[in-house]
C-alpha cells in the first residue's frame, strides 16, 4: 500500500480523492477503486476535476 493510499483513504477533500484514485489505479487495486468510485463524495461530486478523473476510471474499469 502506497503512502498516498494509507494517508488519504478515505478521502476528505477533492484533492485527496483525485490523488487516491490515481494511486489505486497505479497499484492496480481495481477492487478498491471501484468501491471508491461509488462513495457519495465521489459519485455525486460536482467538482470538475473529480468528475473528469471519476469518468476516466469508470470507463477504464468497464474494459
């Protein structure tokens, strides 16, 4: 587990959520990334940065 995952899971801000999603993908931790994408803070976020990263990883996990 990377330091980012250990420090930011669960995320408390949009910045932490983005860093965490990227770290989980880099670690190939698709199971946790899939769970994370479904938490309200990320799934319902209106932050453009979170929306962009969320959309990217939802599409990647569907492949």
